[in-house]
C-alpha cells in the first residue's frame, strides 16, 4: 500500500506536512509506504533537521504549487507539475493507492473528477465531515461543500455514500440516515427536501429514519445526516467555531474539545474511483497525521470497491 501526501499543500507547508508525515509513518506497518509529493530537497532537509531518515519515505519531486486562492480548474491545467496535479497523475496510474492534501480544496475536487473520475452511476461525488456526538461516538455529515445546488436524486445518493463510509470506515453498524430539514414531519421543508424525502423513504439502500432537525446534529438520532453542500458547509463552519470560541472564553470542556478539526484530519471525497481526502488549510502536523491515517483506513476498508458494488 502506498499513500500519497501533498507536502506543499496548506498554510504551513512544507514544515507542517513533513512533520505530520513523520508522525503518520510511525503508525505504518511493513509493506505500507508514504509517498511525499512536492519539493524533495525541502522535504529531506526538514527530515534531517528532525533526525528522521528519508529512507522511510518515497519521494516524487515537483516544481510547482497551486496556491489556496487560485482558480481550481485553471490551476490544474496550467500547473501540470504542481504537487496536486502530479499526485492525481500518480493516483490515476496506480502509483499510489490514495491521495491526500491540505491544499486548495477546489483543486482537489477538480483533480479527482479529471483524473480518477466519478464511479459509474454516481451522479455527483460528495464531501463528508465528522460531527461529534454529545454522549459518545460520532456522526457523518454529507455533503459539506462539493455541491451547493442539488437535485433530489443527489441527496439519495449522498445517503448511500455516507452510510457506506460510516459503516466500513467508522464501523457503525446499520447506520441511521436522516435528512436535514426544518421539521420532522414528512410534509415539512422546501421543494428539494420534500422530493428527496419521497425518494429516501422508498429506498432499501440504507436505513432511512426520516427528517432530522439542526438540533439533532450532535445527538444520537442519526449516524449520517444528508444535506445539500450549501447547507452542509454552513453547518460545518458553525460547528468548527465551537472549539475556537471555547478556547477564547477559557473553557475546558470534553465535548467542545471534540470539535478540534485536528482529530479527524480531513474530509473524504466520496464517489470517485480512489480514496481522496482533503485537509483543512490551516492543518497542523497532528491534523496531517490524521489525514494520512484516514486515507490509509479508507484503503484498508476497500471502501471504494464497496461503493462501486452499491452503484452497479
């Protein structure tokens, strides 16, 4: 198994990414390698500064970097030797089994669609995020930004993707799937949620429990919450603020600590033909480590193969 890591992606790259790679490497077993994609000289210098042998890694040298503010499609086309572009080339050709980056999230989504492409039958790949539960465990929110405008059938498929991810990566048995809405009743909601609910209640592809409200996000009501990417991104950004606010107020609380993005590493792009994980732009070494380990878990769980089977 080979996991590709873009060491040039993120606000604190390459230092944070290389340090995160060192931490992740310690969790790898025989036959598992981390491939560092980016400026090889900078990476080796950082490894030696931290007394860690470069022999632990494979390297693919690149000369370009896609900036966080660059237009995703233009950057992918105009910078073929960027760490993101080269990473996806490796993924497409089978040189690596998964690819992860804390760089330009739009470029990661475009790169995934242009290279490994969507799984046959998947109308729109989706980005997921973890939501901690008040009591124990965690839930999955999908979509959180890949698709701002959705059709009902997209939301149905997001339920399939989220359910499989929860089951095989986070070992949640028979995940309960809810549709975000302004009320629990079937007749509540806008045109999209009404139509999506009608599709979901008839499906046998996952365990649909009906509509859920915003207050259910952190409860045991649902294991997977489905929404369009516009709504999901707002929920995600609002939830992420809890940890920062608690720190600013000098609060130390076990539940609010669970909102620290570093613990979860990144957000997978589900529905494409290989494991792809997007990290937070401000990722620290701890976040990078967990992003790599999440990518590794996705490979080990054969999640992509299970999604392909579901969409046959």
